[in-house]
């Protein structure tokens, strides 16, 4: 096996972060996956590149020799990529590359961007983890990302990445038909203690941690959760029993059996943000502002037919989808 650019980026990430845990998070990888990469690299170079211990990870003498060359190669590759992209743009443009977290709003982004940008738009790239999304922007893999964060866990972009907030969206709760609370219009999160939450399998634990924290604050000593594929989620909700699921405020097109109810005080919520690199060539402040406005308009237009709790936005000003304040 020859060393590839991805191997050099692993070395750079570990050296910069100072630990495997932090480097894995930065690259959107699990620590075991990053450790496996390091073992393959060390097999190629013939020795340990990092010494690991309570202090984290620091370069061995072999690593001290290898890392400057790795950084020089990576700088050259980045310069090459920028030169090629610049040539393509000068020769007639290239598609706008969009990264998204898996949400119903992502589908609206594609429709809105298609109207704003002449020519083709590349397929959406799914980036469900915020660290993965930021890394893709910094590398230049995507031009703009629509992502989310949660209370207490805000996205903190690096200096070269800009961010604009779209707004905060409530998450509702789905209950099977016949659930003891299904006849209520509003449910307190504390009333769901002992109920199993069915959570979608998508490789993301940021929302799961937010939900667990809110359940703890509501007085749940423990939270029972089960990650399931979408089709199994449908089956389990149809079967009924002491299960519930978190529901996006905007329908995604997947019909889930049961009823949708709002949570009192909307403690479970998500904030949508746009992220971009102004030096990437295709997205600047003006374009990001136009895209934000068009996306907000598209969200409001979708609510009458896709909003899962009709009338919620009229009763709750200040949220994503609520009417803008009067001039």
C-alpha cells in the first residue's frame, strides 16, 4: 500500500489535535476507524508515528521526520485543487456543491438553489455530523452547507467559514394510535418517562444527546432509546405500545402511523444554519443572503401542506416558519 492523501490528512489531524479522540471528531470518524488507519500507515513507514498516552498523542522521532513532508504534500495538493477549480470556473463555471444534514429542509434547499443558480447543481452530499460538514468546507469538497445544531451544542465554525442562522425549529412527538396521551393536543416531556424513543439510524448522535439532556431535565432518571431504520420505525409505530418518536416539524414525505403532538414549551428543538467559505469562489455574502431569504420563503410556503401541527407557527412567533415581523 502506498500512502495516499487521506492517510496524510489523518497524520495532520492527529498532530494538530494532539489526541486520537479529537482528531477522529474533527474528521467525522470513529476513534477505532482512525486507529485502524494509523496502523496501516505505520505498517507502510515501518514504525510508530505517534506515541500515545495520558498526555494524548505526540510525534515519535519517525513522526517528526514524516510530518513536515506530509504537510508540504498536503499544501501542494490543496494548491493544485484550487488551481484546477479556478481554471474550471474561468472556463465556464462549475456546479455549486451543496452539503446537507438529512432534514426535510434539505430538499427545499436544492429546489431554491436551482432557481437562484444558472446551470447545473451537483447532487447533495449528506454530512450528518457538524465536524464532518466543517471539515468538508475547509477542504473545499463543498461550497455551502445547510446544517443544524442544538441548544448547548452550537456549531463554532473556523475563521475561514461564515455562518448565517435561518432560525430555530421545534421538534414534535409522534405517538401510536391508542397511546394513552394520543388524545391530548399538547404533551409535557415529563409525561413520557418510561416510554421508549425510536430514533432514526443516520450516524448522528448530536440530536440524540440533545434529546437525552432534555429528558433528564424533565425528570427522567433514564431515557430508553432504540435506533431503527425508517421502515422498521413505521412498523413499530403501527404495532403501537409504549413507544414514541421525534418528528420534524415539516413532513418529509414518509408517512408514519399515529398522531403528532406538540411538546409543551418546545424543549426539543433544532437550529438551522447556512455555512460557507467566502474564498471558495461561488458563494459570497450577497448570494448567501439571497439563498437564506428564498429558503425562508420556501419553508413558509410548505407549511400549509407539510407542517405537522397546523396552526403552531401562527401561535408561536419568532420560530423558523413564523410570519416575519411587520415593518
